[in-house]
C-alpha cells in the first residue's frame, strides 16, 4: 500500500510515510495505525477499544496507549474502525520487547484479538 492510498484510508496523524522499522530510540514516538473489523451484527451500540503494550523479559508488561470508539449497531457489515495510537518511548527502558496490540469489543462476550511484533528500544 502506498502512502497516498493510506491517506485515502483516513490515516490522518501520520506525518511521514509508514515504515516497518523495528528498532527505536527512547526519544522517538512510535505511531501505530490499526484498522479493526467486526463481522457480526450486535443488537445494540457498543465500544471497541484498541490498546498497545510492551511485553518485556520476565512477563513484564508496560501499557503504553489505548483508545476507545463508539460503534453503531446499525452500521453496514463488515464494519471497520480505524485507530491511530501514539506510543511515546521516553519512559521505556532500553531492551527487547513485543509490541502487543489488542482490540476488544464490549458487545456480546467481549472477545478480543491481539497481534504482537518484536521491537527494540535503544
């Protein structure tokens, strides 16, 4: 996907083209764009929350950012909701981490889905 195509997807907070770099310094801020899809209809409006955390050695988990959005019950399916999370690294100790992004709906049984990506903070 090229940068102009991403702009068409409403990626409004990205100041530069996206990259897949995995090593960051502590004076950087990582911006994560997430698009969450819901395929099942719910009987009422609900909230969809996306959260980012860093998982380090020894099961240490550092919450970084989260954002919640209201979702209409009558929206057409499949329904997608875009999120842009800003992850400041200034208070993160140098090391190897898994960046964990989790999306969770409060509709129904509150199922969630998560993906991880290895990163390094120097």
